[in-house]
C-alpha cells in the first residue's frame, strides 16, 4: 500500500483495520475530524455565497470523508489518471461539501474557495467538470448521475480497467430523471464495478420523500433490479468502512448499492431533520453559534430524526 496525503492508493482492495483495533480507532478519528472539517467549510463557504445547501451536505459529511480519506483511488497531481476510481456526485447541490475535500487532498489550492460562487470563480453552487480538477462529472440537474455512472462503468469494462465507479444520489433524487432506468441497466449489464450510495436522509427539498414520491421499500426495489444491497447508518464511520469492506470484488457481478440512512442537517441541532434548511442563510450570532456547535463535535442524533 502506498499512501499519498493520507489516502489509500491501492491497486487492489485492502481491508480496513478491523473494528476494535487501535488502527481502526485512529482511522475513524481521522475521518470524524474530516467530516467536521467538511461541515465547518460548508458553513464558511455558504457565508461567502450568502446562502448554501447546508442540510443535504451535512447528511453526507461522513460519506464524503470516508470516500476521499479512505475508499477512493485517485491521484491529485494527475486528475485524469485513467485508472482512478470515478466519483459522480449526482446530488450536485452538495458540492459545497465536496470542494473543501478536493482542495484538502490536493486537487487545487484551498484559497481558491475564498471566492466561492463569486463572478469568475470556477466554484459554483453545482460542480463543473470542465473547470474543477477532481470533478468527474458536472451535476445539479438531478436524476442523471446514475446513468452517467453506468456509462463510466461500462467504459471501464470496454477498456479493461479495474477502477470502480461510485455514485452518490439523494433519496428525493430517486424520483427524478433516469434513476430507475439506470438501475435497471446496471443490473442487466452486471456492472459489478458500480457502487451507488444513497444518502437516505428522508427529506427532499420541500418535504418527506415518502409524502412526495415514496421510494420504499428501497432495498427490495434495488434487489429486484438485480443489485446487491447493504443498508447502514450513514453517520457511523465503522459501519461505512465495513460496508466498503463488504463490497464484492468487482468484475462481472451485481452492481452494489449502499443505502446510507442519514439525518438531513446532521451535526447542527436547529437543522437536523428540518426541511426549512435545505437552502438557507446563517447570519450574525447564528453563524457563530453554528460554528461553535460543529466544533463541539457530533452529539447523539435526536430520537425520531432519522426515519429509518
Ligand atoms: C432535475 C431537477 N429537478 C429539481 C431540482 C431542484 N432540487 C434541488 S435539490 C432538490 C431536492 C433533492 O432531494 P434529495 O435528493 O433528497 O437531496 P438531499 O435531501 O440529499 O439534499 C431538488 C428537487 C434539481 N436540481 N434538478
């Protein structure tokens, strides 16, 4: 194993340290620290822009951290490395949490984010693959990322490459675009190198997903489309790492989905499970309070916040 900026750069899957070991504790502590960094940076960048997608980014913080500081194979100094794992952020509105990670691991200078969303900046509310190193696909129009990922996985097969394609989708997003056509095609083509991660935070932009367009039973739906399914607590870093470890060897096999039950807004009490903060703006003392709250670390999730 070669490490570069703390990132696993393996050509073959290696198991994470086992639960309960000191090495595992060190890794999860690092990932928790990076998830906190993602939340803090999200609040900072939203302040520069004047508003931001807080809650759908906070629900994905542990997922982002575990992907970029543990799971994905990439080379920041060679963003187009053909054998890199692909990552498609289909729920593109969470880019505000992805940019700081890409900067932190070395794709670009962190100072570039100081002009987030300003005129001339490459960094908008949604990610642009033509402008931002490390972004594999432009997104923001929901419901398309999984189809794109199917194409990337197929391309890898045609080219004989062993990368995986990871696609993060929102649960509300699963009612949009070509999500289920992509799911069906992935099963048909036996795209074992495709990993879909559903940020199952139970809220869409304006209400609970099950009121707007119910997607349960989600695991059964994916299974019936011939996917291999895992369902985990998406804020539990041990559970996330175990899920990655449990991915079947890629090749010709079932595509794999990790349904991550999360809490929208996790980490900031006033935002947790609160649909009103999908896009929002913090001002003055509220901003200071939220920064302090995040710096204080994750508190237990309020009961009933996750509808899992
Ligand atoms: C095609 C399309 N329709 C609508 C929107 C507007 N929109 C932005 S975020 C969002 C909610 C998506 O819900 P979900 O996927 O659950 O995102 P999360 O809760 O994880 O932020 C919507 C409808 C969009 N970006 N693209």
